[in-house]
C-alpha cells in the first residue's frame, strides 16, 4: 500500500489566525505519606479513574476489563502513563486563559477525589519515594512490547516509564518552513527550558527526570543532530523517523511486535499503512517532536501555575515571528556537542549550569524571558510572572 509520508506533517498546518496550543500535564497519585498508589489496589489508580469518570461524565476506554483513559466530548482527556501517572490533556485553545480554566476544572475533580481518599496528587518530575520495581506497570498491550525493549536499550528506561512525569506543550505550525524553524528552536532552547522547569531534585541532579531520559534509549531520545541543523527540513525529520527502530504496529486491535525492523524497509515492502506510520511517529521521545503539531517535551512536571507559564512562554515566543527568530539566534552558534553538554549541565545544575561560553544558563533564560515579555500582551504577562521573579 502506497501513501505519502509527508501528509502526516502537512495535516498539522494551521492558518495564522487559527494557531492554538494545548497542555499535557502529568502527576503522581501518592498516599498521605507519599508512598506509591498501585493501579490495581483498593482505592488504586484504576479506582480513581473510575471515580473521575463518575464525577466528570466523560467516556471511558478500556483494554479488556481495565480502565485506561477518559475522554470528554470536547477533546479533553485523562490518560495513564506506564507507572500509573495521571495525565490531563487540554483541548487546543487560542488563549492561555482558556487553558487555565480547563486546568482549574480538572484540579477541582482531583480535589473531590482527594477529599474521599486522602490521597495527594503531586506535580513533580520524579516519584518522591518509589523505585521502578516497587511500582505496578499499567496492564496495557503497548507496554508489553515497550518495557522489554527499554530493559535492554539502556539502564534507566524502566525508571522513565514508571517514575517520571513531565509537562508537554503542543502548538501549531503554519507551513513546512515554519514547522522546522519552530522544531529547531525548541531543540536549540531545550537546555534553557529544562533549566527553567527543573523540578526533580535527586541523586545530585536538579532534574533527575531529564537525566533519566539521557539513559533511556539514545536511538529515540535527546537532541537530534540532523534536525537542529540550520538547513534541516521536513524531509530530514522523515529520514530520522525512517531510521528510528520500529517497536510495533496494530492489527485487528492487537499490537504486533516489530522490534528490530526498519520502517524504511517496511515502507519499501509495500505492507505499511498510514496508520502504521502515525503509530511509529509516536514512538520516539526527543526533546521536541511532531504529533503532527509540535510537542515540546523538555520540562519536568510542575505546578499548574508553572505549566501555564510555560504555555505563555511558548505562545509569546513561538507565535511572534520576530520573537521566534530572536529566540533561535540566542544559541545559534552552539555546536551539536555543545548543545548536548549544556543539556546535561541543565539536568545537573538547572539555571546554575554552564552554557558553552561559561555563562550560567540563568543569563540565557533571562534573555529568553526578555524576548517573551517584549511580545506579550498584558493578559499573557500575567501568566509569565512566575518566571520573572
């Protein structure tokens, strides 16, 4: 079966007056003493999602008898990560104020649950007490393939699955050139953004979550050298994805193990479908990716206030052409190796980490925030304030 590999990306283009953004915010459910809450336990994660279903009236999705997610008619969703981390996804919105309302509504649902169970919902980058072997894995078929892959890919992949939480910002692009400039800029700024939103202090790191990702699977994580290049194109992203090792496809509602196979070869065979390509595009986890909107992935899970600040930062920088160009130029002279080293510095020391010129990342963060402020409306400035000190 033949299909155009580029269609997935062009389907994500939006007109300049239709640009929106959304938030995906993950958190841990823990006991009052911050111990792990298992998926299948009494008052466990499954029971909590069921309680949220009753409270919200949203439609549940199951695998077998196991509840996996909730979906509102307007597109809001509550989903689960492999260790039972609870993720709330907003709808795409034109303003940060509208995102704030959706976040507040979700928080009210969680408060109703907490009032009956005594449990806490923590927006932090790593689980406060548990190691991976202490956390029940979500009984989901996709993870039956992903987990053994990560067990052999590197030494902290299972930590990523079960003990980390992040916040992602999804935002739009208007054409292929705009999409790639935004992608390059996200990669270029990832050390700065990671430093601003480091929220998982452990083992001597300010962002243990960020460090875990560097020891998860180098074939599908981190900063992608070919894509941060100044002349990179959508074709380069496609080339990157064709060479990311496959994990699975879906046939008749079941996952088929495709580990060790190349999508490039699979596509050439004529057996691949557009749905296979879409699924494959969800399997790398770099600092930014296309889904088909841009998904910025380099921030630890943080409070709702800080998540909204990140959304405001994205909106003020990435939806203003001159601000976007200025933001890209902040680190344009850094080499690929310098970018990787600086990202490691951000994981270790956050804003005190060193940039290639020896200056602290705090200096670059301040310059980025100056750019954001220069293009922000009064309404947007309100959301940026937690970052402005």
